[in-house]
C-alpha cells in the first residue's frame, strides 16, 4: 500500500509485482534537504551574516568549483575500490554535519569554508545512485527505473522548498528569540541524517559490472532529460574500461566535431547567463521586492513544479523543430522572461512600487514560465550532444558538456554577484540577458549541428566536410 501511494505521487501505477526500493525514500529525503538548502544558503548569508550579493556569488561559485575536480577524484576512487554505497553514505552523513555547522557559523569566512567542504562532500555521491541501479537490475529496465528514481528526488526537492518556506514564515512564532534561518539548518541536518540512516539500512552495495559503451550512452542521455542540473556517468568510467577503443577513434578522426565545439561555446554563454540572473535573484526578492520567506520559496516551487510537469512533454516540440531550433526559440522566450525581471528591478529602483499582490503575481507568472521553458532547454541541450557525438565518444562529449555547464555556472555566479553588488539588480538581470542572447546567436549560426544530429549512434560516423 505504501509503495503504491508513493508511485501515485508521480502519476502512474507501478507495474504488477514491482516494488519501489526502500532506499529511494532516502534519496528523496536527501533531496528534501538539498531543495531547502538551495535557497536557504543565499538568504542566510545575506540576512543573518550580513553578506553582500557579491558574497552570495562567491559562495555559489566556490562551491561549484570545489565540486568539479572532487567528483572526478571520488569517482576514480569508487571504481578503484569497486564500491558505491560508502560514497553515498559519506555524502549524506557528511552533509548533515556540515548543515549543523552552517547553522552555527558566525562569519562569512566560516560559511564560505563550510560551503566549499559541502561541494567536495556532495560530489562523493554524484551518479552513484544511478550506477547502483544499472548494477542491480537488467538493462531493459534501466530507463523506467532511473526515471522513477529521479522523480523521487524531484518530489523531494519541491517538498524541501515548501518545508523551508513554511518554517521560515512560522519559525519566529515557534521559537521566539531564535533566528529561524539558523534553526532551519538544524532541521535540514536532521533530515539529511535520516536519509543517511535509510541508506545505511536499505541501500545495496553491488560489485561493479562491466560497462559497454552503448550502456553508458543510454544512461547519460536519459539523465539529461530529467534533472535541471544533469549528472552523467563520469568520463573516467568510459576511459578506464575502453581506453584502447577511444585511442583508435582519436587516431581515425576527431572525437569532438567542430560544430560541437562551437555548440559548447554557446552552452557556456547560455548557462553563464542563467546563473547571472539567478545568483542575485533570492536576495533581490528579499531586499528589493520585500517578499516574505514563504513567498520566496513559493516562487522557487512554481518554477520547479512547472519544469517537472513539462519534462515528459518536451519531446513533442523538440521532435518537430529539432534540438537546435528548439534551443534557439525557447531561449529567446527566456530572454523576454529575464528581461521581465530586469523591468521589475528598474521599476522598483525608480521608486515606483506596484501593489504587493500585483507584484507577486507578475513574478509568479514569470517564474512559472521560466520553469516551463527550462524543461525544453534541459532535454534538447543534452539530446543534441548525444545525437551529434561520434559513436563511442558520447560519454566523452557528454562529459565535456557537463563540464561546460559547470564552468558556466561558476562564471555566471561571479558575474551576477559582482554586477548586482556594484551596478544593481537590474544590471545583473540584463547582463544575463546579453549572455543568453550571445549564446542564442552562436546556436543560430551553427547550422552544421543539424547535419550531425540526423546521424544515429548505430551508424558509422564520418567527420563532416
């Protein structure tokens, strides 16, 4: 009964005899904490520690920067010792401790150091859950099972945002005299510790199975269709087991075609633009708009919820237009939406203040639309790499794509924080708009991607031109 109720959350009934693995609930609980912390961290830094919006950008960039090399190191170690479970436990219990310490932190330097450590710790479990699935069930069930696993995380993320919003709105009355933001970190620590206990008890620890290149491709492409920040099977796994094959492909021709190189530049610009807008956004809502805690989290929830609804529906438009044209068109719409944020910031900076209900309604509509079109960006951007990469190099090219997204996030966090700090929030939002427009221009000119995308992974690849 409990498993059937869990699956009903995702709008479908589980196949007869197929039970939801209990450790999925630990994964979902972990995402409750991650979802809450995603917005709590910048708000705590700006409201409790008195940090500037520039400090928020530095913390975001430093956390991402620490996670990139760490994920490679943890993944190499996981493959070397042939264990997965211990790395998920390290993330869960380690993050619980770090949340506790964040709630006790008193200076920006302490908080920055703890966030860097969290970036390192969280990287320990990147892709491990997905790998465990592929090592414990037959290949024909991978797609459906990974989708179910990822949806558990998505629901947890939304619940975490809602939990934080409700607590911060009511916490002042529940614990008078205490900072509800600090107490929220203690709550997230307890939630993450609970996720660790579930994983300790229920998470399997299989011995790794051999991977085939086409197996890797199916997993990484599917993950890109589900989560906003895609997590792929790491490049080390591909190279470690198929080094000779990769070397042969390198000898025969280039593994990253020129159109894909130009595409990665466009992706760098796009994701830098996205983060330039969203790094100062929660601070803008609190300090300039005057939103309450619950209102801020509701605005994030609507974007997450509309994205979750649209992921499964995005393939129809993408199939009609193609991945590149879809990315061009939906990002032009996102330019208009981000410009809407800039327009609101300019209006408030001029001293004009619309009625609170009207202002919230406008931001709610903009955020909901941003979530809708993010789903198309997420699906199309990853699928395009999979279609354009030469056979046997999809893992490598998707790894490069993931790294480009990470670098774009780092650059965007720094740009958004600094521009907002020195030139204002409107300037930061419009700076993000400019970066996205540059990315769209690079995509629009890169028509050779269409030539590559018609090729299928089971056909022999030849370098164009």
